[in-house]
């Protein structure tokens, strides 16, 4: 049973977000009076890893960017509930809110379902890169719900690396490698490579990921998985860049230097995302075999 709740909200001084926060707070104040819940509030800009140690439920009020920016810090055992503070249905300039299973109009009903264990629990895989430095230190980047970019920190210079995966072993010069979960492919991946006709087996969604070497020279875009691939094997990259970085979901950067070995796969800690009227995968029926 949920007793401790943390609300992380988007604070950018726009009236629509402030109004949504007031509506959410009103509902939660009623639940505190009814059930004696402990509810805390913090803005996305000030939240820290330690804030997520105690809550039984994390409520993210904002859009997909707000959720992906704080989900890195949420343990795999803690459920996350996304509340779209500016739905596109109400305003064409609002947020689509793909990961947001609720909005202010349904929040009262939805949060009660979450507290009482009646919500749909979507167990979502996340990408993670492990970096081994030339001195033997091992660093793990933040887990990514949508995508990971591995590239030269100087985007005007090529990313140089040795790529190994299965039978692949070759040097590449590209503008960096993009990795995507099945769910994250709509965020960036499909804008980089044309996979419009590709469908994915339902049985592979939890343990496979997408890979593409961005802007690889045309002569090197062979059909062997070194250009793009849907795979469950780790991708190993040995850096030949003076300085590179891994960026998860467009947020925090983890830097590495020449000679570092990066291993990327979809074995990061899972995220337990709550929805209420449909599963996340039901939104992707047209991409699933």
C-alpha cells in the first residue's frame, strides 16, 4: 500500500503548469486528510537522487521531457505515474505526453487507482552504457528510457571508433552512434534512419534495441548490422576520439577519452511506469508483429 508520495513538477512560470499543480495538490490534500498519506513536492530543477529513497510512488507532473529527465534517478522498484500538465488535446501547443498516463482531468480517479494497486504496471527496459577507462575504472551512465547517443563531444569532428557486435568488427567514421529502445524509436531514431516498413516481434521488445551509425558514409552502409540493427547483443565500441560522451535521453553527459571501451545494451534497470486505460504497448500496435 502506498503511504509516501513524491511529486516532481515542471516549473517554468507558465500559468498552465501552475494551474495543473494546483489541481494535483488539491486532490492530494484530500487524500492526505482521508488516508494520512505523506506527500512531498519538489521542482524538477531542484530534485536530487536522495529525494527518491523514501517514496512508494513518484508522480511526475509535466511532459515526456520532465519524466525522462528525472526517471534516471528512480529505482526499479518504485512505480512512476506521469501526469501531463499541458495536454495537446486541450492546446495544440501542449505536450503529446506519450509516457504520461494521466492528466489533471483524470488525476483524482487515477491516483486512487495507483494507491490501491489497481493501475496498469508497465515494466519498461532501459538502455545503459558501461565505460571502461584505459586505467581500468568502470563507469555506468544513467539508464535511458528513449535513447543513448555516443559521439565526439565536438560535433563538427567525426566520431572515430571500433565497433564490435557478433560477427562485426570494424573501424567506423560517423557522426556518432544512436541507440534506442523499442518505445523510444519515435523520439529520434526514426528521424535518423528510414525504418518505416519495419515491424517488430512482440517477443523481442523487452530484450532488443535499435542501433544506427549516424551519417555513415554511403559506401559503408552495408546490410550486416554495422549501419543499423535491431539486436539483443551488446554493442562494444573502442574510442579513437580524443574526447567523447554518452548522453542518455538528451540529459546528463558521461565523458570518456581515447582508448575507452563502451559496452551498450538494454540491460539497464527497468522502469515501472503506471498507466490507467491502456498499456504503453497498445499505443504502438502498428509497429508490432
